C-alpha cells in the first residue's frame, strides 16, 4: 500500500481539526489515516529523498527509510500539545532517518578500530573537524585520515546528531578499555576496591618517575581528564608525542607483567 504512495499526487489536508483527527487515528494504527497523512506531506518527503538519493544505491530503500522517519514523526506528535499539525517535525524526522541510514553505510566501509578512533577524536574536539584534524596526530591518526573520514560522513549528509550518538558510544567503549588497563578505577564493591588498590600499588611500583607521571596523565588518575600523548609530551617536556607514546606503552607492559595480566 505505502510503496505505491510515491505515484500519488499530493493532497493537502484542509483543516487543523481534520489533521488532528487523522494523526490520532494514525497513532492508533489506522492505515487509511496514515496513507492520507503521507499524501498530504509528499512534497516534504520527496524533498528528503532528493537530498539523500546520491548516498543510496537503491531508491526504493531510501523511500522506505524516509517513510519510517515520517511514521516516527506521527508517533512523536503530541495530541495534548499546542500544535494541531505535524508539519513542524516531518522534514526533521524524515532527514534524520535518512541520515542515520546513510551514516550506517559510511560506517560499514570504515574498519571498526579506525572508526572508533575517529569518533573518539571528534568527541575530544567537541565536534569541531578543524580541531579534530589538529588533535588526530597526537591520538594515533594522521590528520589526512581524520579529514577523509569526516568528509565521507559529510558527503553522506550525516548530521551532528548521528556522529554525536556514535561518538558517545565510542566514549563509553574507550572508558571501558581504559578501566581494563587501569584497574584502580572507582568501584562500589569494597573488597574489589581493596584488591584494585593493591594491584595499583604493585603495578605503579615498578615504574620510574616519568613512566608513572605519563600513566597518571594518560589514564586520568586522580580524577583528572585523560590527556592525549601530544599534550602529555608538552606538559612533561618530552621530546615528542611519539616519545610519550613509547613511554606509555612500555609502562603499561611493565605494569601488566607486574600483576600477571
């Protein structure tokens, strides 16, 4: 039924009261009401399809994605709210749905570890691509690689909400990885806390002063935010980012050996 809607002519809904009634019925699962609403908003939906079609190999797939966005808009409409129509959010929901799908397509072409690193850098740069390109070399990614990946997302019209969402997932995964390397992090279990502190004391005890300070800054020990290798090098007066990286890697290896990890 809905696949054939794209061959229909737009049919605007005459009154606010009529659209409100249709929206309530559509939210309850009335297909006829939903079909009428789609016809009314065909111009906006077609515009979303035109905007994103270069990023999709299958036009029918894109149309389906845009329709999913429209149905999300219908369900998001508040019957008790001040707006009797759904016009204010239709385009937003349609383009957000297409953006998500396009973003998934870009992500599928980028190696997982590279993607995680890119999203982590973008998060640290507060979403600023220029700042991200500056930070990238200190976070084990070439500036050109960072910029190329960012352009792939932008060419797919992937907006900030998508990258923010997946960047936050990357942050949580990054934090989990940091906790695995640095087991002295916060815990609510007092017995585990004692064990962790003993492990931490053992691990840190094998490091020299420079190694311990690099790890403190790299893993955010003491409650500070973790710093990238480039900033660590600058703060400690090391010769380069690579020097800080080598010190950190050697220190982690020594700590793992000390605790039998």
